[in-house]
C-alpha cells in the first residue's frame, strides 16, 4: 500500500488525507457533537476543507482499532487513510443527526476484513509456490524485548490467528470499550447472542495465547483479560 498521496488539494475533488497523529495534542477528546455535525453538513455541501477536523479528531483512535485488527501499524495507518477517503466519497449516504464515528469505524472495519482476506490468499499462494519449488524460509531472529513488549506481541499474534468475527467483537469490546447493548446494535445481533459470541471469541483467543505461551495465559487469567468476564 502507498502511504500518502501527493498534495493535489488545489485541484482534487477530495480532501487531502494524511497522518494526523503528530497533530493531535495529549489529552485530546472527540469533537463535540454540534461541531461534528456542522462539519459534516459543510462537507455534504461540497466544502471539502471541513472534512479535515474529522480526520484530526478520529485518526489516532481509528489507527488503534485497525492495528488491533490487522496487527501492523503501517498497514493500519494506510487502511485508515483509505477508509477516510471512502467515507468522504460516501457522505451522501450519511444521515445527519447521527454520530460520525460509528459509521466511520464500520467503513474501516470492512476495509480491514478485505485486507485480511487478501493477505491470507496471498500467503496461501506464497506457500504453494514455495512448496512447488522446494524453497524454505528461515525464521528471522528476534531480539529479546522487555516483558510488556513481548506480551503485546503475543496478544497481537493471537488476535491475528482468530477469525474475523472473533477479532471484530474482541476489538469492539476490549479496545473500543463497547457495552453489550452497543455491541448488539453495532453487530446487528441480540444481547444474548453477544454474550455467547464474546465468550467463544475469548475462549479461542485464550487457546491461541496458550499455544504461543502457556505462562502468559496463566498470568492473564488472574486479571480476567482473556478469560470469562467477571460478574
């Protein structure tokens, strides 16, 4: 994926979308609803410069979501940039009066799913080609890292190994902080289904973590980070 497009804002029909990570100050909070809605109304009227505050407000948060889903920071930034461009093009389908972020996040998650399907297909083709030609790949040597970095890496690897539906509900619950009611509304399923689906997703994530490092799961179980949600 290419990161940033050349600056053609003067002639492009779309706003420039680039990384806003350095522009967002510490302690940032999302746009107030009224300001957000005004920006969206201006965008729908064709004032593309009004889209920039939306990018600034949500870029960092969306990168965190995308990275949790795809497991790669650089790809996550690219996917967020692409999702913002897709959102701008689809603004005529957006309903004013509704919050922008859930709609924007849905666009991003769909792009992440497409990316993961493509990555898996390409990986299968690469493995098949390697088998046909008798190639083998030596694993890269990983330097020892501090324990917290090692744990984060193991969790990312485990998240990458579970299926898309499991990853989506885990990201929404444990990274986005969604309630059960919010999960039900976002995913279009009943509240009872949310509980069972989340429980199964946690169980499969736990199995992946246990496969990677049983001691990590033992530690995590004491804090309920991958086990059953405390009552």
